[in-house]
């Protein structure tokens, strides 16, 4: 459902024509529903809860963004100082490896002959330590969570690759306090019980090994929100299967407002469901607020910064349910080196 395209010196995912044609009507409908919601939304004078964390990356996997492939620790420090001044204290590095993109972003012995290597992780971690940012470090990235064909063999191979990667990254364990599990997934009302079983096995095995290797490090994951307008009990049951006996510390679901997996009108119901899922499993609940709006499928710039009032509505909808709000992503959609329109999000959503 995707293809790989080269941009400058790196690769990105692009939706296939089939995926684009399938999702275009859903995107258009979601935009209409969000506009209808905003007609009656009273924008608060200030955010009910600050956005205090953001994803960062070597480069975004599916658009150009703000690539950091050639940054040194000084350039990273400049970004982190700006983010601190904007009220952010936490960064989540999305992926140290992207399997499908054929790229590694640290000096790996195990993967050096498999992927093209860029020196990103080391200067980033040094700068984050210097500036005092809390870091959750993403490991081995791949699309297994979206695959429709997961079996025992796939899980075994995935656990091994995740462990090879994190064992190398733990060389820097004093420079980050948590691990972000990069592969995304979702549970929808069209449940796949067999897939839920294999995802549960993957999470149980890998997260348990990770806890043995680094018991002081928290584990974070960010699934997508694809609950639809249906009864949340179906979603709760699916995630209960996926998370059964999984030693996960923090769940920060993508609110999926920017990519049309959810809309503003049903967002509070979705977060009530997420709260029940996390309460049932003893997991701390955060929110991952999307700062973008999709305008097209494919190309270097398919996303643009969202309107500040839409983001304010997203924050307002989730703030009573969560302990912390993070976002995708400050550097491009809100930062001073970001896209046209980023200054509006910086002005109205973040501290000055």
C-alpha cells in the first residue's frame, strides 16, 4: 500500500495509488466534520493543558519536513533551546532505523552492511543532555503493525531485530530515559483477532526483554486512533487482547485528527475509550496531538500546519483524560525553521 521515493539524499514512504483513492473520500469527509465542529467551538483564552513534548527525527518517513541527517550537536542544541523556550521538556526520537527506507541513524555494527548509515543519534543525545531535554529513543522502525500477514515466524524475526537494535542503543543509556516503540498499529471495529494475538506476543516478548535490559527506562508507544463512530467496547476488547500482560508504561495515542483517522466531534468519546483501555492495563495515558492537515497524497509536502483553532480544539478535547500532551511535530509545523504557517501555531499554541 506504499512505495518508496527518493528525496535529496534520503527515502520516504508515499501512498500507493490504490491507498490514495481509498483514503481521499475519508479525508474529505473528516475535514468537513472538523469544520462543522469548529463552527460551535468557543476557543479558550489559553490552552487547558500545555503541549510539553514533541517527536523529532532524522527525517519524517513520509514527507520532507526538517531533515537532521547532517546536524551536529550545536544545531540540535539550537532546536532544543527553542523548544524549551516554547514550553517543551520532552522529545521522542521516532526511529533509529527505518527498515523499509533502508536507513540507520546511528553507528551500528549489526546493521552497518544492511542499511545506509547517517550519524544522527549521537549528536542529538549529546545536545539533549546538555540542554536538559527528556528523551524517549525510538529503536527499530518498520511497518509490521500495519501488516495483514503476521505469524509466529514474523514475530520471532521482529523480536530479534528489535533486540539487536536496542542493545546497541543502550550503549547510550545514560543519555535517554525511555524507549519509544516505533512500529505503529491500530485496533478498529473491524477486528482481526489473530493479528491481535501475534501483536500481543511481540509486545510481551520484546518489552519484557527490554525491562530486563534496562529496568529504569520507561516504554512508550503511540498507536493510531481509528475508533470510528461505533461502540468503544469493541475497541476496548481488542486492545485488552493486544495489551494482556504487556509491561508497557505509557500510551500516547495519535489523535489522528490530521490524518483523518478520527475527527473533532468524536474525539472525546475516543479518549474516554483510551482512558478505559489504559486504566484496565495500569498504563499512564498521554495524548499525541497532530499539528498538521493532510492536503494531498504523496510528494515532498503533502501536509501543512493546521489552523491554531483546530489544534486548540484537539487539546481541549483530550486534556481532561491525560497526564501529558505531546505532538507530531514541533520542528516543521511550529518551529522557526519550519513550514509556511508554522509561526501561527508557535504564536497561539506554544509559549513565546
